[in-house]
């Protein structure tokens, strides 16, 4: 058997239906003609992907698929892992058992040849459409929309026929594959630069970058606007795809860079870009601008429609400086020159809408010969740049200084710094650990601190031996005899046995667009400190998200999904997440994000539902002020203290200026307080004193109480407290009246 695949093929097929000879000879064999129906498929693929797959650089020529070999080549029999840009063309024909029966891939110009296939159901020959010519296949009107023909690997020599392929191991295949290489057309663009009065801004220079995630790739530099504020002078509104194809295939166009300027019009491949200003006219703030270039195929539906020129306009805002001045609070007392030199400097330039925070002077106190000058405050802590606040084209801050004449100094009483402690039986206790003392005149007096009373029970190793509440009293005196006393409380708790921990569920809020599929268990997991992973035990308690029979969201709104899980000892917990279904919009407004974490507190702790809860929005910035409590089932009394142990939830909602909203639900774990004291006393102060805006706390507590009342789960203890308080007041008044009458009688 020689290496000619047709000869080999003919020999193999001639055996079908023949009488075999015992000695392997051919005498007496019946030759049965055999016809095969191989096919050739023409694929349209992206040029760069083809080059990368085949190891070809951007300058390399595209070789024939078979490498110029004759029809014995098996190379076209392999399908490349490439995506078709449009429906491929399939050619087929009947071939006989001789080489003369082979047909070329393409029809002649008169298209007299037609495709021949075999119907696999009836096994009958089917005559298809007329074969296209080679010119038809690579004609621009036949190309995928948004692409231009670059080359192909179709065999044009010895292997340009539809024929079977015989592989080295002897098996035969009948299909061949060839590839038409298409290059993505760059889109025509115009860029216009204006000031805040919408007038063209000239002599602004830019560098152009392509953006891919966090990566910036340089595209062009030194771009400068003309007198009309245009980067490119062309006023064309569209470009024919024929002209666009010429730009795409021109030698001056580099598809790797994806940028070219022809006839005062720029062309860019689709993607996200950034213009970074390198110089701007005086009085304007240098900035950068991002924009997205659409693909041709996203703007037109066919190859005959002209491609619109995408126009981008970017605006520069006028800038304004900040000026500081000082005045004396006493009009009769002039500020000394030394104070005037303390004016802060701010070299930053601001635009309208910016919030300018006043810079305080580095030195806020100055000792003069006759007294001390102290900085009090500015006329405002911050100002927004607007017409109302601009004075002579500047944002002005006026700082006031107060004067205090010298007085006879009095000896100050020293102070002791010692904090309450919470220990456990068998903990080490040193009454002097962490204790210090300071005197205004003499400085550090820690070494003079003495313990005048210590009733904390300890053994010879200074370890606590008995649970209870005890006191330690310290005293310190300065050199002039002034002294002070400080008493702290030391709580010694019993050694507690480890309790079974409650399992916890991790689940994320979801933000979907109407029509998106709802995956209720997407990123839902559960863990338990004792049992480990309990994800498989998570159960869906409730879902309010409306979906169709395919599980796709069908209605815009904010909804909740509740999960539960239990561990092997019966401890359980729930988790509520929010699912926001947004409408399909063309706007790129981002949904605000709520930052809030699950909390662990104890019964008796004061709890502020808004503590550490913030919100931000990509467009609006800090939107914490828009937060509201959507649902709060944490049990608290009138003073905001926890009244009941368990797992509870708080749901927050925030809405940005464009109406986009999101919710966040956190879990509040309220533990039993075995110490009968707040969890974090911090210097013996009520934690609520450090919360800042008490009105905000009361508002949130009232909101929490209203939520509980609306559920009807608990009668408020405040009612009984109010009745008792009233009766006590009446009794006290009667008693006082009785005493007064008795005194008058005497």
C-alpha cells in the first residue's frame, strides 16, 4: 500500500461486499463502487485568537491549512478551539473511488456547482444550494458585523478539494475545516472639552490609557485640545463600514494598540479608557475622565449601515483657593503679631460642590507677657464651595482667639489613674499593676502611690481565691501636702464551664435585576464551634422573593429570605438576608452599600442600634445620614438596655439620591450576664455617655420599641414603672404636707 490516501481509500472501499480469497489474492473478487460524502466547513473567527492559538505574531503571514501539502495532509481534519463569529459555511460533495472524482472547495464564478450531501435518515443523495465563490466568502458584505477580513488558511493549491483524509493509523475521516480571519473594527470617536460654562476649553493636554480592572495601559500621549476644545477636528457624524474596513486593514493601524487617527477623526477598539490631564489652563483643576467605547456590532445590525461617531464631552470646573484670617474676641485687645504668624496654609484648589474643612493652626496657645492667647474656633468648621460662601473668589475662614491674663497659680491636687477590674477565681492579682499618678506641678507621682485598703482575697501566690465584689483604695500626696484618694472595684467571677456554642449561618444579601435567576443557597454556609461545618443542615424557613416557574425574579422590590440551622445539641440560629430586585435600567447608578457587623452583647448592656453602622455610595459618597432601621426585634427597655437573651436581628435600609436602595440584616446575640454588670464598663462610665448624639440614640430606641409594640409580643414594663412613680410622688407630697403642718402647730 503506497502513501497516496486516495489509492489507499480505494483499496479499502473495494473490499466492501467482495468475496475474500483464502490466500489474500485479488483473483475472483467482485469490485463494488463506493461513494463517500465528505464535507468542508469554513469558519469565521477572530484574528488575534487565531494567531495566539497557532503561535503567529501580528506580522506573520497566514499559511495554508495543510501547509501547502497535497491532499494527503491531515492538518485540515483537526478542528481548532475557536469561537465562530457567525454561522459557518459547509460545503459537501459526492466523490467516487478514483482521484478524478474529487471536487474543488469553491464553485466557479458562474456558481454552476452545487453541494451534494447524503440524507442520514433515508440514505438518499440530497442536492444542496450552489456553492459560493472564494470571492463571496471573503466579501465584506458577508463578514460578521463589526469585523474586517484579514486573511484565511484555505488551501488554494494541491489540497483544495473535498476529499476523505487517511490518518497514519489507517482510519479515515471525511470532514475538513478552514478559517477566515476577521479583525475587530475600531469605533470612530470625538472628544470635546469644556469649562463649567459649557464653552470649549483649549490647550488642555491629555495622556490616553486603556483600563482593564486596576491596570492602565498607555495608548497615546500629548493629546491637546484645539481652540474649540476638540481633541479631533472632524465633525463627521458617521463613517461607512467600507471606509472603516480600510482603516482596520491599513498598514498604519496596529490592532494591538487599537488606536489610530485619520482625517482628524480618532478610532479606538471597544473597551474602557481614561483621559488623564497633564496640563490645564490657569484657574482649572487637573483631573481625569473615564469613558467606554462601544463595539461596531453593538451600534449597527448589518454591514451596510454607517457607523455613528461616538462623541464624548468632558467638563473642567473653575477652581477657588482658601484664605484664613484671625481676629480677637475682645475688640479692645489687639492680636499680637506672633499669633498672626500662626495662620494655616492650604495650597489646594477647590471646585464648586466641594466641602472644605477648616485647617486648625498647629499652635493653639501663645503665652504673651501679660497673659495667654488661646484659639477658640473658626466661624465654621467646614464650608461648601458655592456662590453664597465665595467672597472675592475665595473660601474664607475667620478664626477667633481669646485672651486670659495671668493669675496667681494654685497648687493642683494630684490625680490617680486606676481602673476597675474583672477577674476569675485563680487569676493573679497585683493591686499596683496599671496604677499611676500625676501632678500638674511635679509630674509623675506613681512611685508615691500607696494602697491604704485591699480586701481582695488572695493566696500566698497572689492568686484570687474567692468569688465576689471587692474594693481597693489608693492614696497619693504631692510635696506640698495635697493628696487624693481613688477606690476601684475588683469583681472576681467563678470559673465557668464552657457552654455549647450557638451555630451561625453565613449568607450574603443579594442584589439582582428583574429576570435574574434566584439562587437561594448561593454562598450560604453554616459553622458550629463544636460540630464544625453544618452547611448541609441549613434549612430555608421563608422566602418572600417572587419568582416564576423557572426560578427567575419577576417583580422589583426589597425582599427577605430566612434560613435556620441546628447543631447536634439542639442549639439553633436563624439568619435573615435581603434580596433587592432592581429594574433593568440603562443608568450606571451604583447601589449604596451598608457596613454593619453582627453584634454580641449581654443582658443589661446598653445597645445603640446605629453604633458603627455606616453607608456609602459610589456616586453620593457617605450616605450614612440616609440610613434608617427597617426592622428591629432586639428586646430593650426604655433606657436601651438588653432585657432578654437570645438571637435577634436588625435590618437597615439606605437609599441614595437617585432612589437606589439596599438593605443589610445583622444578627445581635444577647448572652446571659452572669456577672450582673455591663460587658464593657470602661472606667466605670455608662457606655451610653460616649455615644455622641443622644437624640439619635433616643430616636433609634423609640424606633426599636415601636417595632416590638407593633408585633404584640411583650407588654411594656414602662407602663408599670410610670404608675409606681406616680403613686410614689403623691405619697411623698402628702408626707411633706404633714410635716409642715406639724411644724406650724409647734
